[in-house]
């Protein structure tokens, strides 16, 4: 008898077929995520859930699924799942770290370069027909990346990948983390020192109670007026109201964000009015190679969890 599995997002067809090799599958096949009631209704008799970051798996959903043995998420983060409650129920949790490390680091470094050198702004000027003079010495001046100081808050896999990239640009790298990492080629400093000395403050932390609104008004005021805030971790790490105020009052030079407190952001979000900010729609891991590898791991975690075997990556 096959297991019963609910896939709560529009997974690549070839990986849906892989799940069908070991389970009966119900699938949400629309781009927009299902609401909570749909998940509750369709998860009642399921042995496993295959979910994404857009699916909030809370106590109510878990309690409505008495047969549930495994939750596999196609993501490195798992703050959308009530981990403690699930594990207390004996439910195993799989996730997909490591495979997206280098890809996400590429994106973070890329948006950092884009905002400092005003690349997106320049592209917009060309497309809008606003480029009127061939060259002037003060046109679209930005900031160098090479030789500057990158301050990384959170020194996990992605932080380490950013250190390697920064060294290639001859950058000084400092970092703040809950613990000092002896094997990292960067200087450990306290948070206030990092904020005051960095040209680029880069966030690579998990979202948890200690990092919620870690970057708030008080900390934004400690940054250089020529510094940039770069966030490729979780949106709620930054107090967006404080960031808007910092940009309005020019406490910092700009920002680059791949993640937001609420996603997708609204069409009238106040961040959209600034030219000195680069905004991307949560695409840190969005390459063909990486997303397909994440899907492969998520499916394999699900299968192994259902069969009582060690997962590739288990919370």
C-alpha cells in the first residue's frame, strides 16, 4: 500500500512524478499558495506533507492530520513550520540547506554591487529614454566595492560563501555572530563595531526571536551615512518602517533587499519610492540548477522520512 502525500505548492512535474513512485499524491497546482482551510481539508488522511516557505504549517494543521509522519520543506528556512510542536508529535522535518548556499551568496553579492554602482537605476534611465548626454564626470556616481569593508551579521554557510567572494574584491571582512568562528578568514567584532565600520552591512541570519527586527532604528543610526544595508536572509530581520525613515532622512546611502516583512510587497509600499534601493522578489536560490536540486532533496527527504530512514537533511 502506498503512502498518502499532500504537495501544497506547484512543484516541478518531474518531481511530482517521483513522489508518485512511492505515494498517492494530492497536489496544489496553482501559482498562488492555498489557504489554510484547503490544507487542513486535504491533509487529514496524509502521511506526509511536501511544503514550501509560502505554506504556514501550524499546530491546527498538524492536529488535523493524525497520520502525519513527515513534513518536507523545499527551503533552507523552516520558520514557517511549528517545529517544536511537530517534533513533540513525533513528526520528522526535512529541509534543503547547503545546496543553495553558493547561489544565494551570488545573488546577495550581486544586489550589493547593483545598488552601490547604481546598475538598476542606470538601466531604467536608458530604457526610459532619459540618457541625454554621452558622458559627464558627475553622472550617476556610485560607490566602489573593491577595497571596502563588508560586515556580515551571521556567519553560517552563506556568510562563509560571501567571505570568499569579498576576498576576491580585496575587501576587508568583519563579522558578528553568536559565536566566534575560528576557521573563518575574517575579523570577529561586536555588533556596534560592525555597524559603525562597515561600508556594506550584510544580513545572513536565521529568523528567530533574537533576530526579529535585529536591524531597527537604533542600529540603522549607527551605520555610516555612506553605507548600504543588504538583506538576503529573512524580511522580518529588518524593521522596514525604520528603514524607510533611514532612507528618507539619509542616515545611510541605500539598501538592497531580496526579502521583505510581508511578501509579496504591496504596489504602494513606501520602499518603492526610493531610487537608492534595489528590490528583488525573494530569488536568492532561483537558478535552474539550484531549485531542481532543492526539489530532488525535498522529495528524497520525504521518501526517507516515510520509510523510517535517515534523511539527507533533517531539522
